[in-house]
C-alpha cells in the first residue's frame, strides 16, 4: 500500500507542476518496464526505444490516470500495449537471443545446461499465444498478482488464471520435447 501511495503522491505533485516528481517515477520503474518490454521483443534496441515510448505516453496521458488501479499496473499496461503494437508491425524478422543469457561465455556444465534450458523457455515463450505469453511474463517473471495481471491485461482474474495455466503447460511441453523438465 505504501508504494501505491508514494506513486500517487508523485503523480499528484507532477500534476501540480513539480516536473521532478515524474523523474522519480521514471527512475523507479525504468528497469522494470525495460525488462517487460525486452522479454516481449527480445531485442535490446527495440526495448530501449519502447521503454522510452512507454514513458512518453505515460507522461502525455498522466492526467487520465484515475487512481482506480496502481500506477504500476497502469504503466505496465502502457508498456505492454506499446510493445504489442510494435510487434504487430514487425512480424517479419527472427528475434535474436541475448547471448549473455544463452551462454556465449564458457562455464561449468551445469551453467551451460541451465542457460540452454532458459533458451528453450525463451523460445517457448515466443511460441505461446499472445495472452498466454503476457500472463506468464507478468505472473512468473514480474511477480504480479492475479488481480494486478488482470488489470494490466484488461481481463478477469479467471481469464488470467486460465491463460497462465495453459501457458505454463505449453512451456513444459516445449521444454520437455528438448529433453528437460520444468518443475513448478
């Protein structure tokens, strides 16, 4: 509750003319937004650009923030909508995997195996239907509650649970096809 109150105070200060208040929100959420956008696009430059677009859109639309939801879910929704719009316009290219995560550097056998599993999970995420992918990213990677995820995705909690369940089930199948198992 403290975080939500603090965020709303920053919004109100910004609306009252304190331009530095919005800077505090950008600093607070920049890494989180970048992470979400990167997980959706799998492209460093796109993630940087879309993170910036997310904050521009948020600042331009901050007067429309009704405080019915938390600032976090509001800005996450802007980030996801910005990413989805971008992805729908860029279906032609194959996404590159992040080499640092995929194990471009030598390591122990267990590290290499773990990186390989992550790569299969990442590729599996790309194969999921959009709503399932979003539910898994927001719940598993971002740690949002069902309620927060429903607000971000604009659907019911029941729909989030179903998307998440089917997404995780499919990810397990994809990874198992490669000879690994995901334990949840």
